[in-house]
């Protein structure tokens, strides 16, 4: 695990000591702005029946769920420690959950 890179990529996980977040903004956007759009990751695998909550795969770098109803913008320098990248299967499910969360 290491410090945040200058250009975080979609699907990467970061931890600042209190929170784990997943970068969900597109890479081309991330290259041009000083911040990224992230979704909160919790340690719980429970979804509460919400289609906007995505349990991570067993082979992902952390255990838990991505909560697509909890989106926020964070400055790149505040991302914290790089934790790894989620699987393509997880990001595909996050894509569908973001559509639900945003009502698209």
C-alpha cells in the first residue's frame, strides 16, 4: 500500500484511516480535475436489500460493500493510502448500482 498517485483511476480503493472509498469518476475526468468522485466502502457485506449497495468480490483487495448512495467529491491529495483495484465484476455491479442510486 502506498500514497495516492497523481492520477487515481476508476475502480481503485483508498483508505484515509477512517474511511475506505472507491473511485467511481471516469479516468478522463480524473486527469483534468484536482478531485475525484468516490463511493463509500463499509466493512459489512450486508446490502439491506438495496440495489445501490454492492458486496465486493472475494478476490478484491478489501472485504465489504460499496454504498453507491454515499457519493462525495474528495481532493486527490486527501485520498489516503492506495489499497488496490477492485475486479471488473465488482466495477460492473457498481455501474448498475450507480444507475439505481442516481435514478437513471
